[in-house]
């Protein structure tokens, strides 16, 4: 939920996450085995995964990416490898595709809208 909506306090406890885009990249002319096409993508906005209409994404590829996405959503030190490394190899060792994770704009979330646990 966006805290700028009517009736919400601007000073409510909140945090920011990056929206992410994960896009398939590969060498020109490469044969991909993961079912993807170069340029296929999904976006992560908060905890919600969004795919373009009519496009799928391999669950095996997704499983290899999921552990990295929450870390990529958070601000990291500029010297941290998580800030600079943006491509993840396809989990199929015979597939030359990679998945490029790009940080898009930031989105603000109110603590109370994301958990029932109260701040101490």
C-alpha cells in the first residue's frame, strides 16, 4: 500500500524496497533450454511478482532467483557485491542464458500494512 493514499500518516513507521525487473539475456544466436526467450522478464513490486500477459517463466529458473530477490530489493552498501553483481546464470548448466536483475524505483511500505507484529 502506498502511504501517500488519503488518510494515512506520512510519519507512520515505514521502509523502502526497490522494485526489480528480472530479464532474460543471452549471447546472440544462443540456444536456450529453459523455455525462455531473450527479453522475457518479470517485475517484483513489494512481494508481488508480475509477468506480462501471455508470458511464462520457468519454475526452475525462478527457484534459482528467489533467494537473491529480497536482498536486491533492499539498499546495500555500494561496495557490497549485491550492489554491483546483476546477472544470475540459468540453473541448467547447458543453457547459456542469464537473468539480469535491475533495480527500478523505490516503493515505500508502512510497517503496519506488512505485518501483525507491533514495533517495540
